[in-house]
C-alpha cells in the first residue's frame, strides 16, 4: 500500500478518536482531579487513559453509554495509580494537601465579590483536605455519587462493588467528612440530579 494512503487512513482514525473523545475530556479531567486532588496527577491520569484507549478506538465507537464506561476505565487507572504511589520509594505529598486548584475555579462569577470568592475558596480548601483524608474507595464513591451525581446502582458496575458495599463506603465517608467539616458538605438538596 502506498505510504500516502496509509498515512491518510491513520489520520482518519485519529480524527474519529478525537471527535469521540473531545466532549469527554473535560469530564474525565474533572473526575480525575477530584480523585487525585492534584491538577498534575489528574492530567497524567487522563493522558494514561487516552493512551490506553487509542488502540481500542473501534470498540469505543460501539459503546452506547460512553461516559459511565469511561468513568469505570478512569477509576481502574486511578486504583493502579494509587497502588503505584504506595509502592514508590519516593515520598508522596501529604494527603489532604492538594496542589494547584480546581480547574473549574478559573471561571469567575461576575456577581461574586472578593468576600464571596475568599469564602468559597476557604470552603473548597476545607472540603478538598477532608476528601484527601478519605481512603481511595471512599473518595471515589463520594465524588461519583455526591458530586458527579451517579446513583449507587449506576456505580455498581463502574466501581465493581456490590450495592451494600457502596452504601457502607458512602456512609462511612460521609461520617468522616461530617466529623472533619462539622457538617455534611453535600446535602441531598445540593446534589446533582441526573
């Protein structure tokens, strides 16, 4: 086969992958950031996921509900990341000390004054610190259920855990957050509804 035709076929495959994944990257990055608490680690995690998915681009096109499937892949990559961190001889940054900041905070609210931004930033830091103190399984269920809005039934296949285990993890995580923050940060009225 001539090199030009081979190049054109590879270019078409790459553009199809990009079309499919471009709308999902912000979601993946936000979820990865909430898992890791670090912008750099979130970027690495998303990059690793995209690199692993690129060879499987034909399979991706056939997936009906891509977002939950990608959340599951990202969660598995995150678990591997945590395991690598635990085995690493290098000392990791202290848990609960997230670096960078929420990438979504870069968008300013025009109606919000300096006092509101400072208060919101203080609460964000307290919540991130409390989330950082949770174990990875508890953090994952809180982030995906209370922040991203997945139901526990939807999380069963994503996190590969029985419903009872997820309920237990969520309950314990909320207890810990309540103790650390003096309140439950994600009340039923504030949760994202699907």
